[in-house]
C-alpha cells in the first residue's frame, strides 16, 4: 500500500471503493456532517468515493483515508483539495474525523499534514481552508496553523446557499 502522507500518529492513503463501510458511519452521522447540513445516503457515500477517485486521476490528490497507526483503524479523511471559489481555483485542505476520535488532536494533525503536503509536494505558494462560520473546532485548527481569514463566500450546495469563511496561509 502506498502511503500518500504520514504524520506522528497517522498514515494517509487513497480512498478506494472498498472504503464504503469505513466512510458510511462517518458521512451518515449528522453530528459529524453538520457543516453540510445533512447526513449522506448510501448513494451519496458512493458518489463521494467516486469523486475522490476521479480527483486522484485528474489532480493527483484529494481526501485521503486517515489511518491511526497504533490500531490500524480508519478514523476519517483528510488531504489537499482543489477548491473553486467564484471561478478561481485554489489548493485547499479538508478533514473529516470520526467523532469517536474527536478531542485527540487528530483534526489538527491531519490539517498540518495536509498543509505540509501542499507546500512540500505540490509546491503551493498559498493554501486555503473554507470553513462555515459556526464550525468553531475547524476555525480553531485553522488559527492554530496560523491561517488568517481572507474573505468569505457563499457556496451553493444541495440547493442551499452556505456562507464560508476563507482562511489562507502563505508559504
């Protein structure tokens, strides 16, 4: 297996169709997915996997499976992503950690690994994170990474307009 990223306690690999049963309890938990304002259906979980596999083919990166080294458990997804903000493409970071693993520093560790990957492997000059204003844990992670709010924008998702803050960090 090829590890795409490594951090102190975590390893990161590409998602595969076989990850359906790993992703299902995470993406179907409304508490975890509150920023999306809905839990995913089985079909949406499959589409999520397919979209990330397509991103690997087109861009070489996307959300990666997050594996806890000590237990070999699948605990979430994280990685660099191409973000489209009002027609402009940016390298962003994203992370979704299973709530069983919240408050252990895995969100920060995954976000930091994603930032390092974007700067070191993708030669990004600047990275962003798009975060809902009420997502205080993710905002704290961005701020701990020394990211600053650059702007806000409205993402149209699932027939809803959702305000997002755009955090940025330059190399």
